[in-house]
């Protein structure tokens, strides 16, 4: 599933993949212009997912809801909203505030019992949503302990963020007792750059790519604007394979609801 950060990035990603990951990192960057350290307000995220579902009625939408927006009651409320909208699943983590991206240093985690209480309430509140239980633990013994505890719940999938080797994937699989694993890929992160074939060989069940659209957009925009400055403000010609007004409108018109049946 490909991480998207706004409706436009989702429009591009949806042409290539049938699974979209609503990345907290990307949404915080796009909607607020801020790092992923806890600024997201749940109504903003729910509104974004609602727009996604209307534009992409047949795509899988996995939604990062961070820590459930702090307390268990809010987590359950958000899950029920997303269920009603038609989201496919959610990821809920065991971090405590101030939270961090899973691939940076300085993460702190909730006591296991406190997280499990929140997770159980979320599981009771969901309808058809897939629930991914995520740990951001970094201590090796604690990672295994939490994977075992998550496997004992009704969570559908386990994510240990920031795994650093194939050996550790195998350790988590052993601790999880056969429960499906989700692997998070992020450029410049702590995990190896596995191919899908390699992850398949490791029996990883699902993969999210958190930021390829966001990082590609930053690179492309920076390059385009630097070149515009070099060219004294003269726009480049729209050649074959390039994007101009017609190409952009063609992409966006596919998102109009009345066109979905075509």
C-alpha cells in the first residue's frame, strides 16, 4: 500500500496501486506543514479519508491513526467514524506523547497494559475494519514481549516499526505465532530496503510505503523551481510524457463520482 499525503498524490498513486496508505507523516507534512510529532487533529484525518473514499471507491484505504489521538474514548470514536466512511483498516500504535515518526530516535512507549486496554476497546468498537497493532519499542526483549501480547488479542495484523534486519522479522514471526505481519518501508529509515519478493520470501503479509509520493514531490518541485529560476522564468515546453493542463485535468476528472461507473 502506497503512502499518500493529499488528494492529488492519491490520484497519482491510485493509477498504479489498488492499496493506499493514509500516512500520518505525509498528512502532517501536507495539511499542517509540520513534522509527525502529534499535531494531527482527528476530525481533519477523518475528513481526508472521507474525501479519499468518495474519489476512490474501490481502493483499499489503510489509515494511520497514531496513538488513537491520545485517549481510548477518542480512539474508539475515530475508529467508528472510519468504519462508517468505509476505510479498510487502521494502525494504532503504543507510543506516548510527544510521539515521533517510527523511524527516528526519541520514541517513548506506553506501559503494555495501558496500550492493551486501549487496543481491546478499539477492537470491540470496530465493525469490518482490519486493526493493525503497532509497537514502537526498541529494546529487543520488549519488542518480543509486545509482539507476543499483541498476538494474543483479536488484532488482525502486527507491525513492529523500525525493524533492522531479516533476522528480526523472523523473530517477530516466531513471537507472533503465525499472526500476519505488516512491514513499513520509508526512505532513509531504519529498516533495510527490501524488495517485495524478498518480503514475500520472509512471509511478510503486507507492506506499506509511507512516503514515496511525499519525498518524490519534494524532490521534483525543488528541481522544477530551481530550473525555472535558471531559465529566467520561462516555463518548459510540454513534450511527450510531460504534464500540462490537459494531462492534469484528465487525472482529476477520473475522481468525479459520476465517472466511476465508466
